[in-house]
């Protein structure tokens, strides 16, 4: 038995129905494209705003760190300002601690150096050299060497 093709009878199309469907698809595509463009624009605007906010916050942080650095240096006059740097509060604190360690190390070394070079106050005792351990001949040689 020959197989019959299963074909549905074509329904007569309304005149212009295909054109209307194409127009509707084109309108939907245009609407979707407009929505995509609006979404991209909103995302770009939000990104620019976030970048601007981040830049403003970085500037505020740098200004706060500079004010903090000045306050810290005023409270620690023994620390040279050149040794304290930083763009954040944490960096200033770490730098200050390192500067304090450096100042303490320099003080310690200077104190040790001063102690090593310390000269007793006052004049030395007057008196001649100790001749008690010399023989009679050595004493005579020493006395003769001192005569002009």
C-alpha cells in the first residue's frame, strides 16, 4: 500500500497578513533594540557615576590622610616629617612607627658614641711617671733623656 503524504490543507491566507506579521516583528525588534540601548546607556551612566564617586572618595581619603599626618607630626615633634609618608591612615601609621624606630635607633647610637668618647671632667693628676718598677740603671737613663 502506497504511503500517503500527510499534508495539511493550506488555509487561504488573509491578504496582507504576512506583511502585518513582518511589520509586527520589525516593531518588536526595534522596541527590543531601543530597550537594549536604554539599558546600556543606564549602565554606562551608572558606571561613570560610580567612577566619579570613587575618585571623589579617593580625594577625600588623601586629604584626610594629609590632615592626620600633620596632626601626628605635631604630636611627635621628635620625628622628622620626611620620614612620615602615606596616602591612607594605615600607611601614615606604619610610616610613623618606622620613623619612631629610626629616631630611637639614632638616639641609642648617639648615646653609645657619646659614652665611648666621654672625657672625665677636671685636670689630670699632677705627678711624674711611675718609676718604682725600674732598675737603678733605667732610672738614670730616663733622667738623662729628659735633660735638655
